[in-house]
C-alpha cells in the first residue's frame, strides 16, 4: 500500500476548473521552453517521497472543502522557484481520477494521506457527488447534518 499526499486546490471551483488551470500551466511551461510537464512547486520536500514513488502514490486534491479527485505522482525532485529559492517539484500524471467525495478541513501546504484514509476511486463513468446549493448547504449546516 502506498502513502499519498493531499493538497488544497486554492481558488479552484470544480474538477473542470482544475483541469483547465493545469492545461494552462502546461502551456506556460511549454512556451517557456521547459517542456509539457505538469508539476507543482512546494516549499518542503516529502520525507516519505521514496514510499510515495515506490508504491504508486497519488496527490488527492481538496476542492471547496472536499477531496474529489486524485493524480498519480510520477516524480519528486529539487527545483528552484521564480525568486531563486529552493523548492520541491512534485510531478503529476495528467489523468484526473475521480474519487468518492470526502470532507477535508482547511490546512496549509500538503499533508500525508495514509492508504486506509484515502477515498476510493469512483467506477468509470460514475458522476462525482455534487455540493448542494449554497442556501441548502447553510440550512443543512444549521441542522448539523453536514
């Protein structure tokens, strides 16, 4: 079993929005001459990186308070930020795999996600759970149901 990472998709509204933003980043990197690589830069390098890579770990994305999708991590390597500071590049497979919706509280950076806590993949062709409209969500929160 593999250890995974979980990260907030900041300012992302939906899985489609994440997909479009990633396409945009790939195009920007390609235009800069870096090649069509999909990666995220983080301040810290995962100490359990070997464990993640050896067993096919994934990055689970939290979108609007819920883990909804994952991407396989293909590489973890040192990098340099635009300002010259050392960073860690986490390379991702382009394929977005929808998972069963799971609530997640806000946090900074990324966190480890143990396999037993990782949401299961949705069957092929299944639709992801949708959030209720804001008014309904507020009422359900008041009732303590979500």
